[in-house]
């Protein structure tokens, strides 16, 4: 089944992609599955970006991309670079870090641009980058109400509160089990899985590029051609040998 695009070609922030060494022509020449994933608002597989430091040195940095839209309709380009371990620009205690490494979603108030907002935070297992979304942008009460209407079910107060806290829950819909919860890799930040919590956990671990061992991803070759190949060495992360202030801006999901 073809993936339904959330964003249109005219929405693509070509200027911001250019900062990652990806021109408009190279963006539009992406393989169909990569471009459709990008335009759907999902987190992409790994791609090889080229970032220039303040002293003019060019570095190859494997990362994932995601287009998101805030409540005001502004489109932002998020980047999730590969790290050896989780790096955060926010204060996380030991328990929160451990929960993120286990794949949990945490809800935390964060101050950004001088404003404190409640956010959901997850860690991308492959890149070790944090994915953050404002809780208000996900419109969870509306998504829960829509799910109840479509499936003709009524969630209990405790179930709704669990979802709003970022915890997945298991439901009985007809004669089938369904699991629902927050998943920031999805364009709407919310996912419904047919199956119990074991199936939810299994699908959380099965991602496009995690089925291909060796950190496989897309690399630009000659004449704007993209090839699927190994983009980082598991034992030697080249991009970590030369950390600069410019690169440190890419430590967690940042908005370009």
C-alpha cells in the first residue's frame, strides 16, 4: 500500500537541507521509499549528511530526518545524528535516562527559547538521539476521541491518563486485542497496533533500518544518485572523533 504523504513537495525546506549538504536536486532524486517516508512525517532511515564546521572543515555525519509541524502550522526539519551514547541538551536524571534507553516514553517540562513546555521524549534506539515533541502538538485528547469513535469503544479514565502520560495500553476491540500509545517516530505521534503489549514491544524494535545489520543507510554518490550501503562503522563512529561546536548542535533532535 502506498504511503500517504502528510507534506507536499512545496513544503520541503530545501534551504535547511542544503545546510546538510543535500541540494534540491538531490532531495528530489531520493529513492521513492526514502522520499515518501520523509514527506509522510515519519523518521527516515539513516542518510549520510555533510556538515561544515565553523573553521570550514566538512564532516560526514550519519543521521535521520523528520518533518514536523507545530500547532501554528510552521514546518520544521528535525535531525537525529548517530551517537555512541545518548547525549542530551536537557537535564535528565538517572531514572529518566534508564527509561529512555529501555524504550520508554517520558513526559517532562522543558524550557526552550525562554518558554517552558511539557514535552514527550523518546530515544531513537539506533542513533541514540532524543526525539522530542510538545505534548500540546500531539492533540492526544482528539486522537483518543477519534479512536473511540472509529472502534466504537469507551476508554476508562485510567487508560486515557496512561496514554496522556506516554504509556502504551492494551485494549479489547471486538474480539481482538489492540495496543495504542505515543510513538514520536510516527507523523501524528500516536500509533495503534493490532495485538497485545508483546506485539507493541516487538514492533517498537522493528524499524526499517534495524532489520539491516551494520548501520545501513542512504549515501549520495556521483550524479546525485543515492545508494543503500553501510554508512557508519559500528566500532568507530568517525563523526565522534572531531567534535566541534557546530556538530554539537546536532546532538539531539534539533530544529533547522
